[in-house]
C-alpha cells in the first residue's frame, strides 16, 4: 500500500464572516494524482494555500510527509506551480533554477538535467523576462522538479501551453508520479483532469461533495449523448423515448437521452437512413456540473 504524503483532516477556514472551507478531509498517496475540481469560490485556492503553508487554517490539521507545511523544512521538497507566477526579471533561467535548487537543499548542478527534462536547455542563458508565456510555464515546472519533490502542487499548470507542449508536460508528470511523487492538480480543464487523474475530488461551497475515479463519477449520470445524421425533424426526435434535449451542430443531431438503447432503437426504426451514429457516456465536466448543482439545491432546500 502506498504511503500517504498529504493528510488533511477537518480543515476549516474563515475570511471574516465567509466560511471558505468546511471540515475538509483529503489525502494524496505516493504515486497518486488527485485532481481538485469545483466552481469558482468553492474553496480550492484556500485549500491549496493551506497545503503550501501560505495561510494558517482556522481549524483542522494539514501535513505533508508528517510535517507542518508552514515550516521551511517541510516545504523544501514541495514542488509548486502557480497559475500566475512572478519571477525576478533580471535573472537568467539557469540562475533562477540553480538558486532554487540550493535554497531547497539540492546542489546547484541539479538545474542542468531538470532544464533538459523540461526542454529549456537552449534557453538557460536567457533572461526570465524574455521568455514567452509557455516557456515561463516550463520554467515553473523546472523549479518545481529541481527540489526533488515528494509532492507536486499544480495550479492550472498547462495554461499557455500548445498541444505538443501540453502532452510533453503530462508525460513528464507521469514519469515522476511513476517514481512515487504525489500530485495534487487544480484545473478548469476538466477533461484534461479526467485523462491524468487517478482520483477526482469535487469541492462545492467549501466542502467535499464527491470523490472517486473519474469513471466512477461519470457513471453516476444516467444521461447519454447520441450523435447522428438523420432526416427526422425536431418534433419527431423529441417524441423518441428517453429524449431530454436535442441540438444540432453542423447539421448533425446531438441528443441527450436517459434511455439511450431505447432511443437508438426507435431512431433506427423511424429513420433507416440514419448515418454517422455514435453514443457517448457523460463527460467528467457534465458529472461535476451535475454534482455541484445538486449540492446547491440541497443547501437551498
């Protein structure tokens, strides 16, 4: 069984009269990637700030490898990528990464292989303020990795990266996760989270409302999406069993059904000319939206 790297228990935090976190429990094991999802204002940033030692929670317990993240010794092997990072403008890439390595108890020589790993070797002598947005994201990753982390905290880490760079980024993260590094990810790219996370934790109004493998969360939705090209008009389609909603995209039907098998059988019976037919399960984004909507309705009731 993998060792627990992150242990958060009964975490609460209040900003004045606003309760940002409500008795949150969360663990992340060695070699596990956990995605923290939820709408704006759900408490994700507050939780990350408590985990990284930026703030002292009102109540509860937070530790990383058994240590308090507010202590410098605990943070030395904590790799963090922020959504927006501020760098010293006059430093060169290699100066910043090697300096960060030394500050974290690693040799300055650790910078070179990490810069090679993230594809910044050719830019090692460039001043930080001359980097593009995507290059600055890779620089953040280099700084997170050069500390030889036990935990990586990634806040919107692929912002500004193109498709190839994004794929390379996740390959790098997967390699470190396979070596036992724990990963906590917060992102608005929900389907990206579905592809890389071992477990998804959904926050709403400061509390955990769901936790599980992405497939487990999507399986909670009975709705399925049916895509097809058909000669049937809107009224005929709405009369099919199980239909919840229909839209058209580039002339192609996109229908939501709660009885996908019955809908498809009836569609084929009504229109033998149906083509380009496909049935898809619910997406993780749809599951998260449904979960948070249901949680809001329960609170309002």
